């Protein structure tokens, strides 16, 4: 994960458990007002599993996560971070999402057997690899990385190769694994939506109809209301604009 993008992914997590009727309630936290791509699929995972997650009243990134109290719990000072009432701690979005899915096994987000669980992991790993290309594209376009046309083209080729693989798999299925939503569907929809705002424009979308249909099916589930942003309109992929001389 790139350092710059991490600014927008970070959240602090502190969880305590209280069960009320059939709903599992947890207290967890991250700056909910910040648009956090990786937090979307953690929130969606919790929502699908009927897990209520609360958020902190205050958190200042680059300050709170470097305080001694935080470092004592999470030595790498990295967030997302999760601390359970039982003292169990996690950081990194993928393990947190997977752990959250495991808190509600009846939701089936990790599959119904060992083979399905392995397939869920397979597609999660692939979309994370594709997302690395998406983030690299974003970084060469905004100047975080030195611009190189050949490098930009390499990133786009890698990204589209992954999306085409997923699109082909979805040509004969509604969901990626089995007959219902799993964790990997949430992951893929969230990170494909991320690419929509960068370089998956009108032309590219027409070439990925199954992936487009899948994303719309997933993010428009009533249980996910308010979690995912609207699908952005993008007539043309973003292009690099060289800074003016002397700036």
C-alpha cells in the first residue's frame, strides 16, 4: 500500500462486545467523516453480517496513532487497527474485514465450505493486486510518482488484465463464489468502484459489462445503503497534466 494513499485509508479501531437480541453489536472506530475506500468494505461486511460498529468521537491522524498508548498496542503505528474487548488486536484492512465476516458465520461471507473459503481468498487477493495498479495510476497522474508514459501504460495494462479476468469469470455467474454474496463480492465491487473515479471511463466500462453489472448488484443492496458513494460519471480517463514551468 502506498504511503500517500494510506492517509485516506486509515482508521483507529477499538472494539468491545455487547450482544443484544439477534444483532451483534461492537464498538469500533475510525474517522467516519473521511472518505475511506478500504473502510467501505469493512463497513459493508459488518452491515451484511448484522454487526453494529460504533466510531470514535475524535481521532487525529498522524498524531493519535503516534502516541505512546497507541504504539504500545500497535507498534507499527498503522491503521486500520482493531482491538477487541478480549484484547485481540489486528491491523490491515483485509484481516479486519475477514475477521468481521467471521463474527457472523451464518451470513456465509467466507463461503460454506473449505473450497469456497479458498475461492473467496483467491479473488480477494487478485482484486487487491489489481487495486495496486489502480493506486499506481492515480499516483502517476497526480504527480506523487514521477510521470512516465511507459510506466503509466504498464499500470493500465496490469489493471485491465485483472479486471478482464474477473469480468470473464462473471460472464456466467451473478456472484464470484457460489450463489450469494461473499466477502470477495464486497471487495471487488468496492475496489472496482474506486477505479471508476480514476480511469475506468465510458469506453472501458462498455468492455466490462459483467463486472459493471456485478458492482451495481452489490453496492445497491439495501443493507449497504449509505456505505458506498454514487457511481461517478467519467467520460474520459484522467490524464496527466504536466506542472507549469517554474512551479
